[in-house]
């Protein structure tokens, strides 16, 4: 499948499913999982027949007895070992694994950080396309009103590797109130280009009025703790 055809396929899938994705609590995990499946379904140019089968990674470990780690600044985090990555999360946050992906959430703050992992042999799908299509999906999903992209540096560093990033804001209904949310999307390929390459995506969602505080106290330490396991 050509890259242009794959992009068309991806956008068609977005449009066909956007109207049926519910907003469960404040979580957008269902929508994010759908994005991962779209990437797998398209597969990109020159992908092998095994593109839809995740490679075996580390066992997910989110038990209450999981070891604690210390992030820069002295923040204590509980260690989560996922499929090809590890990350720390605050002890009062909830970890919800789903296959090769996981969502960390803090209901009191209406905040989530999700990590998605999908096979991407030979880096057929680029991180640039991933974040662009993801934002396009959010905008067309109907979950957000007044959706607007925000200006960000095009790249950032997580786990010692460069990630593409894009952000946006939009209004959602939470417990009968309209709340402005801020969204940050990151994506990278690891390894950079091989038959074992997988596409890693990280999605941050939190109320705009508390986003900076949440980023400093929760998201930043979690991102600083992220490591690739292979």
C-alpha cells in the first residue's frame, strides 16, 4: 500500500468511527486505542504480513507492590513495566493496562497520561503523521467543542530519544460542566528503522486551568522516568 493510500485509509477510518466513540468519564482511552488500531490496519508502505502482531515485550507490572523509583526533583513514583518500555506514575494515580498500552489517570484532577505501542516495521508510519492524524481524529470525533491547535516546539526529548509533538485545546462536558482541556500528543519510532520498529505514542489530557501545575507535579516526572527496555 502506498503512503498516500495509507493516509487516505487512515482518515477514512477516522471519519467512519468518530461518531461512535463515547467519552467515558474524562478518559479518551477508547479513542486512543482506536488510533493505535488504525495505524496497525493501514500498516504503511511495504509492511510485512506480521505487522499486526505485537512483538513480545516486558510483562506489565502495575501492582501496588511494584517497586518505587525517584524521578528528578525527588518525586517518588511507582514503576510500571510495559511492552518495551517502563514508566513511573504517582502512587495516587490509577494504572489501567490494555494489551500493549496503558492509561494512567487521576480522577480528582480529571487528568490522564496514556502510552500506546503498536508494531511499525521499517518505520512505515512516521511520528509526524501519527501526531497529525491523532489531532485530526480528536477534532473530528465530536468530543470537543472549540477545538484549536496550539503552537509548540515540533520536537521534545523523552527516554533519551527525540519525539514529535503537537498540542491542542478543546471544551468537553464533564459532570454537566463545560471544561476547557489541554491535549499534548507525542510520537516516536523505536528502534528508528528496522523490522522490529514499533510506534510509541504518549497522550496527555488535563484541564487547561490546571495544566501547568499538573505538568510540573505529575506529567513531567512521569515523562522523565520513561525508558525503552530494548
